[in-house]
C-alpha cells in the first residue's frame, strides 16, 4: 500500500535538511535583511538596509568597490584555473616516466583547506616570503620592500593565486577522468580521419571536456565569490570583498548594521545565483548549437 | 663508431618530450611549493631575510602545539568530532535519496535534483547568518551539534551526487535475486546492496569529511567563538605573527585530511561514477 | 513438488494504459516443466516475477498447492528465480553464492558446506567452490546459478530465459542438464523463453502469450498440429495460410477442395477461416494421392539438411520443406503436384 510513498520517504531526510536548514536559513535571512526583528517589535518590512549598503554615502563605496573586486577575483580565478586545469590534464594524460607519481602529486592538494592555501601563499609571495628570498639570492632584490606586493594587495592577486592553486587540481582531475574514459577512442577516430593535434584539440577534446569543465567552473565561481577566509587572510582594508564586509557588518552589535550585513549576504547569494543560472543557460545553448 | 644522424622527426620528438617533462616538473613544483614553505617555516627559529635556509632550527612550535597549554589538541578533537558526525549522518541521510535519484524517474525529479544541488551555487554565508539568529533562540548556537547541523548544508549535495552516480550504475535485480533466495530486507542490504555501493560510500565520506574539516565561516558564525575547530584556531594564529607556529599548526591540520585521501584513493579510480554526476549539474 | 495455480492474474503498471498481464489463468501440475512462450513484451517475465513474489499483482490470485500466496513475501515463498544474466553475487566466492539460500535460513556452516558440495556435483562443477564469479565462463555461471537456486529445495523453480545467453553447443548441454535435474528432483519448474524451439524441446506444456494474454496452453505438438490462431501459427514458423471455408469434413479453397480428416477436427473453427498446413507436411509428386493440386516451383533454397521450396498454386504461394531432396531433384520452374494430406491440415481464424 505504501508503495506509492516509497520515493518521497526516501527523499524526505535529505529534503528536510535542504528545506529547513538551507532554504529556511536563506528565507529567514532575507526577512532579517528586510528589517524583520520580531524580538524588538519590528515587523514592518523595509528596504532600508539595502538602500544603505547600495546607495548611502557611508557604505555605498564600500559595497561597490567590494563588488567589483569580488567579481574580478572570482572570474579571473575561475577562468585561469579552468584553462590551466585543461592544460595540466593534457600534460598528465600522456604516458611518460613518473606519470603515476606526477598524477598522484597533482591531486595532493585536494584535501588541503583553502585557509591553509591562503597561509601558504603568504609564506610564498609575501615580501619576506620564499620567492622574495630566492630572488634576493639571485641578486634581484636587496630588501623585502623591493619585492612587488603580490599578497595583501589592492587587486586581489594574492587571492587569485590562492584560488588558482587550489582549483587547478580540482578541475584538472575531472578533466583527466573524462579524457581517460572517453577521450582515447574519439581521438583515434579523428586521427584516422586526418585531424592533426590542434584540430583534435579543438574539435574532439574541447567539446568532450567542456561540459565537465563548465560544471566544475560553476562550483569554483560560486565558491570563490562567497569565500570569506581567503580574502580575510590575503586581502586589504580597502577594497574589501563583499563576504568580508558582510561578516564585519553582521557582527556589529548595532542591529541596523546586522541587517545591512545580512543584506549584503543576500545580495551576494542573489548575484551568484543569477550569474550561475545565466551561465548554465547560456552554455547549454552554445553546447547544443555545436 | 659512427652514430647515424638523427632524423628531424626524432629530434622534434625528443625536444617535445623534454619540454613536456619540464612542463610537468614545473606544474608539480608549483603545486608542492607551499608545502616546502610550510616545512621550512615550521622548524625555523631564526630566519632572517634574505636567507633561504633558517640559520637556526627549533622544535619550539611543535612543543607548543603538543604541550600542556596547547589549544591544538582540543581544536583537533572538535574538528574531528564534528567532521565524523557530519560524515556519518550525511551518508545515512543521503543514501536513500541517492538511491531514489539514481534508480528511478518520477515527476518533479529535476526540481528535486536542482534543490539538492542548490547549496553548491549559493554561498553559505547568507544561510549561516540566517540560521544564526534562530540557532541562538533554539540553543543550538555555540554548540558542536549546531555547528555539525550547519555543516550538513554544504555537504549534502556532494554526498547525494556521489552516491546517486553509484546507484545509476547499479543493477537492482541483484536484490530481487537475493530475495528470491530467501534474504529479507536487512540481509539483502548487507550482502548485496552495501558491498556494491561501498566504494561510493567511501568517496562520499571523503567529500563530507573534507568539507566539514575545512569549514571556517559556517563554524565561525554558528559556533560564536565557543566552538573552536582547527580552522578557527588557525585563523587567529595566522594573524598573530608567529610564523613557525602557524606553519606547524597548518601541517598538523592538513595531516588527517591528506591521510584520509591517501587511504581512500583506491576507490577514487572508479571516480567516473561520481564525476559523471558532476557532468549532470 | 508444488502445484501452482494462476487465476485471473493481472498486472497493470501505474500510469500504463494497457495491462502487462491480463486475466491469465492456468494450472501447473506439480513436478512438471512448463514454458511461458511469447515475443518480448508479452508479459511472460512479469508473470514469472509475480509468481516469485517480486512484483505484486494488480488482480487475481496465485496459489501454491491450493494456498493463496499473495500475502507471503518473496523471501519466504520458496519460489526461487534464476535471472537471465545469472546475477552471481560478485563479492562472494562460488561456494558462498551457492550456499546463500541456506545461510539466509540460518543453516549450520558444516551443513551448508556439505550441501554446496552436493549441488556443485549435481551441476557437474565440482571443486570450484573457492573461485570467484568473474573467473567463470557464461555456461559455468549459469550452472552455479542453478545450483544456488536448487539448494533450498524450492517449491517452484523459475527460470528467466535460461538458454538465451548461451551459444548453440552450450545450449544443448544446458538443456539436458535442466531436464535431467528437473526430472530427478521433481521440482515444479516454469521457464520463460521467446524461442519456440526451446519451449518445445524442454517443456511438458507450453503457455503461449501475446500482449499479456494467454492464447494457448497445451503440449508442444498442439502448436504444430492445431494452432489456435494465425498469429500463434506464425510464431511457430507456420507460413502457409489460404483463405478457406469449412463445410463439415470439407475445406473449400480457391485452389481446390480438400477433404478434412485431422484429429480432433470437431474443435476446429467452422465457416470462413484460413487453411493452414506446415511446410514440412506438404508432399510433392505423390502418385495417386487425394487432396492434390498442381503448382509451379518459384524458388528453391538448399539449406543442407533441408530444402525450402516456394510453389505457386493458382494465385497462392505455399512453402514446402523437404529433407531428403538433393539439388537437381526438383528445380525452379518445374511443374509439381502438391498434396495436402487430409489429416495434417488445420484451420485458424483470420488474423
């Protein structure tokens, strides 16, 4: 009898988590950003928090500069990581001495958390970091101040380094998996039809790996856009990425600031969601047209 | 003895191979470089610019970490307890959903799939902030349980995605065969279903563990300073200027994660099941 | 040794317009080997699974020895199914596979080991208990699947397309094995197949199904001598159908009038129908026979063990198969006399 409810019952626990924690959290956060504070009797909804962060003289510049910075860092990181990942996968899939070791080492940073990656970038790229010292040994610099500012910089370079370092293996492993399971036969076929290496790359490999790369890139973009710890470690006071600003505001004892922090978070979620959906729709159309 | 001249194709191949080798070496070096930086820093005591190698090594940072006043051990326990709890519960919760998605089609399936995957494209900050207020009200804020609950949000999509990939390649007729031979539901699960999905469970557990183990902002917002996991501790230590301590702590922090990866790497070669799931996003 | 009875069995999948199995009633005598035969999609595997308890029926009842089993779950029913692709559990050894059913009953380990040995002997595969399924060939896997099913002394043995995955030579071996085991153990066996030759070779009775319905349930020879419809006849390779009208013991056709002396002819349709006769039964160039008409050989195909002729009689073409002809005996273009033996014809409703 309860055959018919079998599938809903199987889905229920997972959907409960998603609906109550995820959607519930988002929904309640949205209400708070709209001024909903029942405990102090505030049940009138208003867009004041949004107005304040977007347009006020006090917070507007913080928001907009933060938005451009966050967008720049996310898009640049995603694009660079995807490109380098494809290149890496092409390098690693050939047979060569030490391939197994190289492939193993390639994946080694997958379990390393982003916070550690960020700290690692500090150790490597700060003005008294490892790279600077190597350069000094080679006579390029005489003091730490000579080394360019690559981390804790205004352009988010340090963050980009950190994200790219982490995400190249992430996307790369996916590309490798696709190539190894599907690639060989198609390539052989193309070869026997006269396609040279570049043509095979363009007409066989890229179409084959693009869906997987696109999916992974979406995850990477969403993650980097909403990341807190990496900008917190590698960023500067101004401009600050949006997540960092959001958290600062949220932890302010002033309830208005809290609502504003919440509003920035909602805006972050909205931007990512819209961009991702648009990206997916657009890329599906392009892929289908191919 | 005369050597026959190398044909231009052979030379081109040789050059290509050398370049290839260099490129691979460069790639691996770039990926391992931070590790070297951590190792040197963790044991450095006096390390002045522009020395490449510290002039004085020391085990101070390590003594501090494993010493009596260390907060590291406590933070490790907190991280582990939460991560293990999240891993076990996410697999138990996600397994039936994955089975439903992998084996059956039904009305509204695409919406369900989209819902379950949506936490991957919506940053967790807004969710954690939204939950924070209610968690305080319900007494969940500042507790390990509350933090673990929040960790489920980013974890569930990956667990369900991985496991449903496994079920998509699974033949449920094996279960019918077992039942036909006299196996009840529990015996069927134990002898037929579980061995077949076990590799997927390992991979899903790996994802769940790593995501929870690495979490900072969710723990920060819900834990409210009372739940100190390794990322929380590491974050504040990194701002403290003690690079040796920061480096050593980082190494201690990533060790269990790397270990878990290495131990489960056997099951990752069949990853195409899980990866195939990603292609569906 | 269980008698199985199906009464008005029906299966309608949710959302489907047409029932997969509709109003199926038949009785399987205990200890017999019977076949469900039909094209793919005719509902035979669905019926098998309902008997096994793996699919719940939408209507009707199933009884074992008179007891209704619909409330009995599959794992307790004792109707063991052997699947088409054997489904040996890949993570267990052969011995563990075969002993699985006894293990589920909580049988003692020593007893299981002994019985496993016995069953493997029975299927002529001794000494492989420690191997793994992937190490076995298809034929061996099937025997193991059979041993695994039989070890629990099932009430009913259900085989889904047991011979389809085997090549011709293995098929003969397996056929003999199945028949001999079934006779020795006297276990009521139902198997499903789409191959009429297989059904005829193995089964005591054949249930022919089309589109979820039982069309004819009889001993194998019935399908050749007295098919119940044109479709049934065609399924068994019958190709000769000539519009006819039956008048008592005469069949009137456009190519001639024949006397009709087939056994049980009172059960044949009366009035307008199609005359049907098997290609093997038509005779050529017999002297002085009744029911003879003349025709012309249109084509001749020599297949080694038999020769197939297509002969034009008036406006109708019939196929004749003869096993003793050599090339040159009868040629294309020859005029021949075609005899329709009076006791070898039958009548089927149009379509």
